[in-house]
C-alpha cells in the first residue's frame, strides 16, 4: 500500500513540476520578447535620429543654416 501512495505522490509532483516548467517557460519567453522589442525600438530611434543630413533633424536648425547661407532670402 505504501508503494502505491509513493507512486501516486511522484505522479502528482511530476504534474506540478511540468506545470511550473510551462509557467516559467512562458514568463521567460515574455521577458525575452520584451527585451528584444525594447532593443529594436532603441535601435530604430538611434537609426532615425542619425539618418540623413544633420540639418534635417529640426526646423529651427534648417532655418538657421539657410539664413547663414543666404538661401533663405531667395526661397522667400
């Protein structure tokens, strides 16, 4: 009788262990995907901020550069 109780306990513990492994796998996957999404967003922000000429980043800087080169008067 004790042997059957031990086998039943092992089966029960095995089921709980499998359930915990599934939960931990889901949590680890969510953490990994969150880290990847955050990294991709950071790379995109850096890429967009450094892509193109420096004067194209802000309207104020573009106006300042145009006034300095006198292209602003001709365009107006």
